C-alpha cells in the first residue's frame, strides 16, 4: 500500500502553477492537502467534484488544484479501477458541471501496488471577471480549511469585490523604472528569491511579473496599480489618498470648528511599505511608557499599548483598505484613552466583526502577497488574532473592529488603553526622577499630577482640580508637597503674591 502524503517544508512556498508543472511520480508524496491543493478519491461524482471547481475559481488570490485518485487518508489509489469512460467523464467535469471555471488538466503516471496507474490533476484559476457557479446555480468559496456555499448576498459582495481585483491589476500610469523605488524593489525581489528558493538568474522584471505586479512585453515591463502602491516613489500621482493622517487629541473627544482640539496633526506619505515604517516612527514618539514599583521596590515598565497590536492594525489598514476610493486616506487618531485606526472601504466579503479572527479574504491580494515577501505580513490569517492576544496579554480590553457607514464605508479598529485603571503607574521619565523610596509615599492623585506634568510639560492648580475633582486649596497643597519632595519645580511671577497662572514643572 502507498504511504500517505506528507508535508515537505520547501514545497510550502510553491504556487499552484508551480505544483501543477512539477508534481510527478517521484515527488507526489511530498505534497499534502493545504491552501493550494484538494485531494479527492477516484469514485467522486463529477457533480460533487464541480463544487471544488467553483470553490477554487472563487478563492483569492490564485485558485488551486484538485488531485483525483488520492483517498481521504492520503493514500494514492489511482484511477485504473474506474475504466476509461468514467475517467473521460471526470475530465469533463468543468465543461459539464461548472462552465464558469477556467482550468487546465493532465494525467500524472504513478505506481500503485507495483502497477502503472495515474492521477488526474486539475489546475483551477481564480476567476477575475465573474463568480464561478455550478450548473446547479450554487457557488462556493474556500474559507479557512473548508468549502462553503455562498449566499446570494455573498455572491453579490464577491461580484463587487472582483471589480476591486480588476482595479488592482490595471496598468499604472507611471514610467518604469524611473518613477519607482529601486531599493524597495530590491528588498522585495531578494525576499521572493529567498522564500521561494529560486535557483539560477532571475531578472527583477521576471520576478515582478511572476508575482502579478505587471507584464513584460519583449524587453519592456509595464507595472500595474498594485506595483505602484508598493514601489512608486510617489503613488499619490495615481492614488491621492495613499497617505496616513496622524492626529493626537487633547482629551477623550474629537472636537470641531473653533474647538478643534488636535495637539498634533501630521501627514505621512509614500509607497505602502514606507507608509508603515514612517507611521511606526510617529507612533513610537507619541505613545507613553509607564512605570510601576513592584513589591521588590524596583520599577517595572509597560507600554501604553503593545506595539505588536497597533503595528499590526496599521499594516492591516494599509493592506486591506479600498484603493478604489482613490482620494480617501487612512487616519490614525490618538486620544487619552484610546487609539483609533480608520481605513476607507468596508470589510472584505465574508468578513464580519464576529468572524474576523478566523476569516481570511484579502481585499488587495497582490499587495498582500508582496508584503509577505517584504516581511510585513505572515499571510497566515493570524494578524487580527495577534492584535487581540497581545492586548489581552497586557490586561487591556480586546480590540474593537467596526464598519462605520458615512458617505462611504469605513473600517475602524479601536485599541483602549484602560487609562483609568493605570492610576498606580507613572510615566517612565517621571519614575527615573522620583525614585523608589519616594514612590511608596505617593497617592494615586499625586501620580496623576506627575503624569500630567510629564506628558504636557507642566501642570497648574486648576488643571489638577479638573483631574481630581478636589478643591483648589487641596490641589494647591498637593502640588506644593510634590515640589517639596523635589519632584516638581514651582515657577511663579515674583511680582505677584498669588499667581493664578503659576506652573509646576517636572524637575530634570
């Protein structure tokens, strides 16, 4: 009896087309059922088999393969027991039962129990222009590891999304290579060669075309929109909204008009990989690190939010946003109690706040594919779970995923910092000044005053009143106590006995 198919590490990076070209008698046991390949027993009925034709034709980014003649347990059984007429019927599955699917097929010779036999291998392409339905009228898609029948609403959503995919493949109106970032492209091609184990010499343009980022005609390479988003020096020439606006607000609300309360307003521009890197720098400079004294009288630090969570949320916004909405940009908004990332477009088809940790249906599959080779994403349907798990790991609330409908749909991810439960913490900068011995004698309100001074540069009596709700004399006394301890420095105008604008500054 043949041995079951076993996983083989290096072959995990082959594309469905490469598997179709390379699978043979010698290596058939090195391939197993995964996100690229379904195996089916020889006695499967063509009508049932056609559901997998529909499934692969509707599954981003590249469709998949079906190998007929392999049992569910993974044993190669071949097709000879069927007879030639039944084999012919199986070969016509697509024509007879799923005419919307585009596919190739071939017979692969194998040895079964010492006798010559064969497998029937189908390569089903992703259908870019329509939803592939079976003759029954049903359509299917692969979600996770399973085939799922689509509802009528999901079919409509997929038809809309196919317009997005066509858009991603459109030719970019930019000159190659002069309008493109050679350094980024070099990083990408090196990643493809390393992860796919490519041998021999491959030109940059060959690799870009292989990863669906443009077309070569003769010695000329024409980039598409996905290539422009990833590597153009100025993608805003095509997508004016390919940028991120960072806003930091004073307080917990976003106000408008003459009460607009943004204390920092900054735009980040460039191709998608550089957008992510530059936004990371901005957030790193703004997010606070807290310190808390442990039972051993030593200070322990923790960030306001786990970096893995907000960094992954920014990546997801850039990779999964709708670029059909060319003029709309991403917004990152920082409040005292939360961090909000808003991106244009709704959730991808089949994705909801309820199933977001399990569903995987990228809006821009070729952009996401390239980001995998640039080491920004794992392309393993685990990014949202990482956001959740790192937040929970720091005893913070789970992230909120919402779709908001304004003039157009927007996806909003909210991370809460639980600031009201952090009153026993102080800013790291302040902890270096306070010292462990003084820390033990401070109340929560003292620490709130120190935090405010560390974050905003200074604090006044009226501000401490608003923070604590205590009387003016009590707040005055608290600040005076902190000044006497050498934590704050009191600066007043000497000509006044009582200066209502007096400030207390954190000593350096």
